[in-house]
C-alpha cells in the first residue's frame, strides 16, 4: 500500500505541522486542522498524560497500544510525555504497512517534538527503541492478526484511518478486540466522534464519553473498559403494550417523576426480584403499576448495550422488553388515573400512564437508553 515514494504527498496543516496524504485512500495521516495539536490533545492529553502524571517510582510500566503507527508522531508524543514525567512507558504500535524513513523524514517531526532525529529514525528503521524510561516496539501486523494479549494495556491510541475510508476498522468486532486487550479501568482514545463508531464501542461494552475535541473538531471519544469490583447487574423487565387507537395503533407509556432525574417517559415495568423469572416479574409489575394483569405475547428485546444505572453508577442495567396485552379494559383513564379494585379512582403518586400513537414516536423520546434501544428494535421488527 505505502512505499511508493512519489505518491506520498506532504501537506501543511493549520498549526503549521506537516502531514502525509495516503496515496490510494486519499485521506491524511492526521487532522488537517493541526497534526501536532491533534496528537497532543487526543493521544497525549486525553490518553497517556493522566496516567503518566499519576505514575510513581516502583509502579508497573504504563502499557500503551497504538493502532496505526504511520509517521510515528504519536510515538514521539508518548516518548516526550515519558521523558517529561519520568514515567516508565512500554508502547506497542501496530502497523501492517510501515512507511519508509525517506517517506517521513521531511515531515520534520524531530524539530516539532524536540525528540532527537536519530531516535525518530531508529523508530522507523529498526522498529524498536529503548530510551531511558521509554520502550517501543513496532508490530508489523494488522489488528485482527496481532494476537493481542488479554487485559494487558492501560491505554489504546486508536488512530486508524477515518470510518469513511476504512469502515471495517471501526466495527463492533474490532472494538471487542480492543476491550479484550485493555485492563479493566483502562481506556481507548480516538480523534473520531462519529455515531457508528461510538455505537460500536457501546455494543462492545465500553462506557463511552464524548470529550472536547482538538482544534477544528468539536468532540473526540474516550471509551473506558469499566471496572467496578463491587458492581452489580440489575435486570429490569418492561412491557410494550399496543392497542388499536384512532387513527392508528397506540403504545402504553408511563410518565414518572423519579428522584434526581425529574420527569421521564418510560415503558411500564421494573426490577427483577430474587426468585422471579423475567416473565413473572413483568406480570407482578403489571399488577403494581397498571393495577391489572397482563398476558405476555412474546419477547421483544434484550439490551445489547451495557447501561450504567441512572441511580447508582456501580450498577449496570440489563433490560428485557416483552410484548404484552391487557387482559381487561384499562383501569386507568386518559389522565393516567388508576381505578382501584373497589371501583374508586385514585391518582398514582408519582406516575401517570398514557397512550402514545406509534406513528411518529421516536426512540429518542424515551428517557432510558435501554427503552430507546428496545423501541428502535420493536419498530424495526414491525417494519419487516
Ligand atoms: C491515521 S494513520 C495513523 C497515523 C499515525 N498514528 C501517526 O502518528 O502518523 C492510520 C494508520 O493505520 C494503519 N492501518 C491500516 N490498517 C490497519 C490495521 N488493520 N491494523 C493496524 N493498523 C492499520 C495505516 O497503515 C496507517 O498507517
């Protein structure tokens, strides 16, 4: 792929640092808004620096994995941070298509970063370096063939070409591998803030934060492999109840006032109790929240993403959504007022039930991510 000297094009970026244009993909190795600014912000400031500043003598070396060594600018950035903080850093950098020294030397990254030219040259020509507290190894393999060790790295610099050029690099499968090789509590940083990439990280089980981006980009992503030694899985079970309304079908929703969160719209349902299966849980929740029994028709959806509970961030929610049917006329009216078993009408304390037309009800209108995911899945099932 690389290696054709004539085809590699130099370009000056907005902070005056240089980058290269890939000859066949037509994309640049760095942001054209500032190559060095991007590297320092995304991989330095948000990636390695917090760990390097917290490092003290006697600690294990900080292990960094880079995906896509390219010109070596991120390696020089990591080396500078190790030198400035005294932290011990071991860096592996994947690069299936190494650039030749004569393709990169005119980028002038030695002067830019303050790292000696011979050191930068050695990184390229020998693919390895031991320099004070910094050690580096280039791995000339592509990510899915690199046999990355399990729970090994503290931080991943994810610097593949953009999803528009190489979409396969941002897939769930790749993110699964990234999470697998990170230690619990470790993180992956990337310049990319694109929605599909973010969803792939979420699906792989990362907790994903949108962070302020480098110059010219509003956001970047930091994906953390969560680590809660005391963490608990909280199973919640919800009902999707549809009725024929006018002019079309309607779905039952619950408006609730919740501690700390205020008013939210959600599906009726609640938490699984010890000894219950999910179906029994749903039927109990129907008696409690709707004041009447339901029949379960089918399983609609089980959450694919890991949701941190809005009430306790050491709890992870897994939601099960069933399609269910009221066995009787509703015991609540259009104001969400529930009729109790003696025929008296009593307002629910913190909850109002209501019917929403299915047509035009967007997943984003639900407060909880697990409800949004389930409603999107339900709409997709209905569209088939
Ligand atoms: C955006 S550039 C990286 C820039 C680089 N970090 C730097 O500082 O110059 C993307 C790099 O990913 C490499 N790459 C492409 N496919 C890859 C794969 N499957 N695994 C690892 N790296 C890959 C490319 O050859 C390219 O060098």
